[in-house]
C-alpha cells in the first residue's frame, strides 16, 4: 500500500474547519454568559453558530 503524502491527509479535514471554528465561537459565547442567572435564550444563542455550521457541513457535502 503506497504511503499518503501530507497534503492527501490534510485535504479530507478541510471541510471540518468551519465546524471547528463554529464550535470555538459557541464555547466562547457560552463562556461569556454570566453564571449567576443562566437564561435559556442566551444558551440557545450561544449554540446557534455550532448548529448552523453543522447544517452547512451536512447539506454542503456532495453525495458520493
């Protein structure tokens, strides 16, 4: 079996970069919510970037 080069190993991971970035944004947004009173809308708003990136990842992939 031929050995894969570095660029062949990295290319399949490129579509995951927006998902990773959205996850970091969501964690940062959740971390900025005051902990004395957690509001459900603030929690949903902090998870919104991750949800949108997941939808983009799922529906943006070409079949096959």
